[in-house]
């Protein structure tokens, strides 16, 4: 029996997580489901992703940067659907790759979730204990962020 790669295992786990989140189960306070249109297939692609709300606007960071499939789908077609806390709505995804803007987002995350984000950034990004703005911008280079702007639907 062939062993499944981590990619295949994560894909199955993500599909199960997306289904649960759409039913209102799971970590609905920190994870949303972003549905993009596949840039080659044209098919809907559901991705459970961590988010932060900053000044009433949803932000989703890509740890894989602009290479993440979901991010590349957003660049190809910024019209997305968001499922959050049992509510589904259309949004326009604004891709962000500027290190300064991503550093602002990381700084925000470090302030509101100091333990979790600090641990992740220390282990995976080698963020120093006494970090500076330059450290955040260094880490932000090569990363990507999506800002989700809810599309207001006018009543007919």
C-alpha cells in the first residue's frame, strides 16, 4: 500500500474542516472558508484559512506567500465567497505582497494574539525576542496577504 503524502493528507483534512466550518462547527472564531475559482479548472475551491478582523475588514495571510494555490486563484479572479460563523457572502479579494503592509498585519497579530503568533513566528520565522520593525519587514518579504472586502448586494 502506497503511503499518502502530507499534501494528500492535508487536502482531505482541509476538505473535512471546510465542511464542518460551513455547518458552524469547529474553530469558527479564527478560521473561515474562502471559496475561490480555480484559475485553470474554473471550479470552486474551498480553503479553510485563519483570519483576523482589522478595523472591521477580514485579512487572511498566506504562509506560502504568493505561491499558495488559493492566493494564485485570487490573483486570477478576485471574486470570492466567504463563509464565516455560518454566514456566506460574496467578497472582492485584494491581494497584498508589499512587505510594509504585511508587517503592519503581523504587528497587529502579535499585539492581539501574543502567545500563539509569537510562538509560530519564533519557531518558523526566527523572530527575535526583542524584534524591530525591520525584523517584521524582513519576515514579510516573500509573504502574501489578502484583504477581503464584502460585496454589498443591492436589493432588486
